[in-house]
C-alpha cells in the first residue's frame, strides 16, 4: 500500500500567513480574514470560521442497531437524521465530551468506547474537526438536553442507515463519514480498539 | 425496509423564523443571525453562513483508480487529500458545474456522468449542499486553475483511499462521503444511472 504523495514529491502547496483580522465575533460564529502569501509569491485573502471542535458518537445497541437523532437544522430549514454529536467545551477531554454528549442528547451511557479518528467537515472555511467515537454496552437513562435543543432519538439498523444514505434521505456529512466507518467495522475490514469505560 | 420516522410520528421539531439580520458580508463569508421561535414557544438565535452550493466529482480512470487532489487548506493549516470540487456559479446547472470544475482543476473531460445525490457538510452553521457526481470515460487535457488556486492531481485506488481514511490520512468530510458511495457502487450494492455527456 502506497502512502499518499506528500510535499517531498509534490510542489510546495503551503500558504504563509501574513496577517489576520477578526471579521465577526457572534454568539456562535467567530470569523477571520487572513492575508496569505501564495506559492507563487502573490497574495490572497482567506476567510474562515474558528470552531472549538466537536465529537460524534456511533453508539451500537445490543441488538446491533445504532442510536440516531432527528433534529431541525435551521440553516437547511429541515429535519436531518444524524448521529449524536456536540461541540467540545473549552479544555474538555475528547472522550469526556463524547460521554457527556451521548448522555445529554440520548440518555445512554456506554460500557465501552473506541476512538475511530478525526474528520474535517468543511475544509474550505472552518477550522472544525469532528472526532468520531464508537460506543457499545449501552444502558438507557434520562437525557438532559441543552436549553433550546429539541431532538428525537430513535434506533436504526446499518442497512436502514445505508439505504437512507443511498436514497438521499440521510445527507449529513459527519453521519455519512461515520457510516463509512460503521460499514467497514461491521465487515471486519477496519478494526477498532475498545476500552472499558472508567 | 422502514422509512425514517418523520414528523407525523415525532414531536414537531420545526423552528419558525421571526427575523433575520446580516452579520457579515465578506469577500467569501456571508453570515446571518436569525431569531427563531422554538417548539416550546421560547426564542433563540441561530447564526449561519449562506453558501451557493457546490459539487464534488468522483472521477474514475480506465484502470479503476480515482482522480484525487492534494490542496493546502488554510483554516486547517495543512494539505488535505480530496476529490475535485468547487462552488456553483450563480444560476449554474449542477452538471455543468461538475464538468467545469473537473476540467479546470484536473484537466479531465468525462464521457459519462452520474448524479449520486446531495450531502450537507456542516448542518449546524451553513446552508451549503454538495452534490456528488461520478464521472468515467476520462480523457486527459489541460487544466485551468482559478487565480490563487494551487493543487496537485494524482490517482489512487479505492483500496488506497479507504486505507488512508481508516488511518486518519484522509479526513475531508465530502471525500469520506464520496467514498461511502464509491465503496457501495464498486460492491454493486448501490446503483448509479449513467448518462452520456452531451
């Protein structure tokens, strides 16, 4: 298996930051415009949102189905199907965040956790990284939604989630990325390293 | 196969927009803050970016490998591996955009095209939708990059792309979503409807 071509074989693609200006400090959106020097020496501006990072949780019930949510997403003016997810609090440990978000949004606690890896949802204009976790050995409990958060929790099989993805009924990028993981883990071609919850 | 639970079975999750305020009109970022009425009657604000939409192209060479790119992504301060993609011009047809972006970024023209479906990369804070296209019957040609655009084009097998995804070397969300499509198309479990290029 070849490694991906890196900078040693490839042209230098790096852009060098010359200056950075805050464009917006909203309640949620924190936007910047940076001036960069391009590989050819010319300058360009790059606008993007700074994001604290997030986690998403692929939580498997004992019957093999996964815990999923339906949530209204205002920018898209529709309800989307997605795996439970949430933003990191300042300084928060990734696994602590995953455990907190799973419990707050769905009520479930998990006996075992595995870290799959990071994904970048919007590389053109956000610093956001979403860390993908798997959870199993679930026990149901009370959920504790954030104020202003409304969502339905339900269970769906991998076959159902894949069929909805194929049919355009499941379009959330982080959830599709998780399904690539889930399909390959279920097939035995990708391995997870499970740890018992402390 | 069950359909996903919809609003008829579920609590009403819809938020009603009460007002909308432009927060930022940058060169690229166009941000808004809306006031919404929540399902429980209380109010909240929702901040998000308006985006014109985009396409991403899974272009398959005659030897079965896919055309991929390495591009510096300033918000993440690194080079990422991704399928060719680009934003819709105002009023542009989706397929026309896919053909234009593939040719501009990679030089390739395709004999056959198939529309796979939409994905939403960042449902919490952008209106962006990315339309996934497949292309085959490729002929190499001259590329025509946008000003300020620098990227390397190379070819990789599905096995390589999947291994890089598993190993955290390929983390772009749109590309991971495309790989879920590519894996299932290649396995024969998801079908594409191919059309000859006009």
